[in-house]
C-alpha cells in the first residue's frame, strides 16, 4: 500500500487491516477518530544495515525506538512507514518490537529498486497507536536511514550451450543472448541453434566456470537431473548435472530462467500457411514458399479480393496464427487494413506477399513482378531487368505471360524483393506444374526454344512453355 505521508493525517482501521496479511494477531490501530497525542514522544534511531544473505528469521527489525508517554496511555497498534523517500512510503504492519515481515521488506525493495544485490537506502519511521479514557491517539517518529542489500542469486553474467550438435569445448560453445537489463532483474537467457541429427545431447556452461579455468566444474555446470532427459521443458540443476537430449533434428530456441532454475526448448516452425474468408477460415490452408537461406521469410503471389480477410499460421491449422499482429508494409496499393486480428484487402488484384514470421512479424505487399533470368531472357542478364518482366493479368484466373525467349536454353524464373538475390526466390515448371526452389538446392533444368513464352497460372500452380 502506498501512502503519501502527511503528519496529522488519521489512518482508518480499514486501511491498517487491509495491509496486515499474516499479522492479524498483532494489535490494530484505532478508528477514524484518532488524533495526534500530546506529551507523547516516539523517537527512531540506529537505522539498521541489513544484508539479506545473513538474514534467517521471518521478521526483521529496522531501527530502535524510544517511547515516552504519561500514565494512562495504552498501546493498541504499531506500523512502519518505509520507502525510498519520506514523501512516498509503504505502510507495513509492525509488532511491538518494531519488526516487520522479512518477506515484506524484500518485496518493497524489489518493487522500488529491482532485484540487483546492491545496497539500497530506505527512509523508515514508526507510527504508534494508543488509547486513553476511551479515546484514540497516534504518534509519529522521525525518519531514519535503513540500508538493505538483497540476496545475491547464483547467476553468471553469461551462459554457453555445448553439445553433440556444436561441440563440447570452449572453442565451439554457443553463447546465450541476454537483454541490456541486469541479470538479477532479467535472469532469462535465450539461444537459437540447429540440430541435423537425432538424439543430440546438451549441457550449459556458466561464465564463472570459464573465468575460474574450470570448464567442467561440479557444482557449476548446468544440466538436468537425469541423463538423456528428452523433456522440452523442466528444471535445471547445477550439481551433478546430466545432459539433456533433443530427439529430433530441427531448429530450436532454448530459454533458461536462472532465477527460477527452469528451461524450455521450442522447435521453430519451418512452414507457413495462409487462410481467410475466401478459404473457409481454415477449411483450406495455402502453403507459402520459404525463401532460400532463411527460416523466417516466405513469399507467395496471390489474388486478393476487395474486402477479403486473411491471416497466417506456422502449420496448416490454427495455433500461432497472426494477421493484424504483423507490421504491414504495403507498397503495391492494396490498401491493407485490419479487422480484429485479421488483415483486410482494400483493393482487388494480384500481389506479391513477403511474410516474415520471426521474432518480429511483418507482411510486405509488393507488385507481383515475375522475371525471366539468364541466357533465354530477351535481355541476357543474370540480375532482374525490366525488359524481362512478365505481364500481369487483370483477373484472378488470368495468366502471367513472359516476353518471348531470346534463345534456346535453360529457363530460369523468379520474383525479387529486398534482402534476397533472385536465385533465392526462383522457380521452374515440370510437366506443367510449378516447382519452387524454397530452401532446397539447385533445381533440375528445363529447356525451352527461342520464340516461346512462359504462361503461368498462379491460381492453380500451372505453367506452360509454348
């Protein structure tokens, strides 16, 4: 409870009782009619210097008090005002010795300063509640400085992943990433890594092991309790740590919380699908084409209808789906807007969508420009050239048509957008069906003749050379 302290302000019984928590057996302040006591002295002194690493009790004393009052006064309750300044304090229930709950003090310091184990200075004062002849009174003490240092958690500045998939020594270890926040207020570390074989074992090395020249120090190395544990989440141990195991090849994100002593491993999706109002909201999922060399970039050429709503998911099903959660970069005039969590097309037409499904999500909307590349193009060019552009159909069932091939040879076709060379988004056609390179290697070649053209129907995934 926050309290802007104004001397002479009366604390209601309800206010005190709402703060008490586990202190219901302690005396409570009197009611609304309490007034400041005259000829009563309450003095605070000897503010404590507290290192929580050395505190074992459930309660703790912050300072000493001296109380003097004429005969006839009876003490009915106590509380402490503690905060970063005298003007803004928390009101904490206190016992007759001026002690408060250790947990309350820790919680207060963390709420003001965070969890870093640095000496912090608090302002603390006491209020005592009294009665005499059926009337209620209170008295305030002066403020004193109390210094508190929180417990130092056993957290290293850095952590490193070792395992079958990267190596088991300092030269090959992989460093976890961390935010700019200190490790006590943000004890969470993350890392992305790839396994290419099944049943890959792992452990974690803290920075202190490296600094001390004891790479495999025990206690120290971080792992799981049971060797070969293939759980994708659980608790970490630092004594007699065993190796965890990742059963399937893939790309993963591991997150460790070194304050809680937990870990989680998430397999990154390597696919992306689109559905929406024109596809029965999940009745049909259209696969997006991955970009070569990327785990998060995908593309498609698609006809969007006016008012059509759509979104994406990392599998052909609901879960992890997104639409309006993504930033939209519409440079094609599609007039994309949002409706709840969906994206909405404002202008009908063909568009090239480049979707990023990474730590940040983004949907780039481009003109659906398709190019011939290389020796069979009208202009023999191994970069995109406007002379080699396909025509764009006006209706959703129309065909994209290339310029006439300039010579006999192997046909190469692609789309192009920022961040990817043409061969990272290329495609060919076999037996009349489009085949996209995606993340695969070089595709087989198809020979065409000079004077022919390519006719592509992206709506049904077909292509003819004639």
